[in-house]
């Protein structure tokens, strides 16, 4: 049985320490990362988000699991 999307996001966070929307789409096939993050927060996980900038000045969110 396939793991639920939120379980796959949680496993990724525990393994790699962070996730972005692009990683969620390309590596996990998850199109709505913010919704999965909200699901995990509802389950009691503390997940932080901060923005990073690309070399061209575009911003993107990086989610991390609090220790």
C-alpha cells in the first residue's frame, strides 16, 4: 500500500531535513505541499518555513521539521 502523501512528506523531512514545493512535485509527486504541511501541523508536528532567494531574486519557501 502506498504511504499517504503526508507520511511521505514527513519521511522526506526526517531524512533530508527540508523540503520545497519543487522537491515535493519532482521527487514525491505531491502537487499541494502547503496542504500536506497543514495536515502534519494538525497532527502536532512543528514545521517551520522560511524563504530563500535564487540568484535571480525569486523567492521560494523551505520547510523544516522542528527538533
